[in-house]
C-alpha cells in the first residue's frame, strides 16, 4: 500500500529538532519506507539529519510518501503527531 500525506507546517518554528525527532521515532516503528518531499528535495523519514537538511519552516508544505505493508498504520501515527503539534494534514492519495 502507498499513501501520500500533505502537511502544512503551522508551528511557528516548523519541523525543527524536537518534532523531527518525534517524527523519526514514530517512523522507525514501522516497516514501510517513509520519504518526506519538499521543494524537489527528498529526505528519509527515519533519519533525523535527513529531515533537518530539508529546513522545513513555518508555512511550508511537505509531502510524506509512505509505502509498505503497514503504510496505513504509519500514516495514522505520523498524522496524529503532526496534528498534535498544530499542523494541518490531509491524505492526498492512497493506493493498494
């Protein structure tokens, strides 16, 4: 299964170290491949340094591609974390 999530960063500091670390800790719990995309650049969703290199700031929109057998569960957990941090999230595409 493949799920694409669109997230708009509404937290004033964006996806800085602490929420990026939360994101990677959740992502590592799942077998699915998780990739974050911003402005033509990609980051491994399970790598803190990779995410920080994207420099995700307030009002940025990112895409999160989740591909694997537990994609739905991973998407739910990651979306919950992003929403709890005040960001806007929506599922953009889902294929099995």
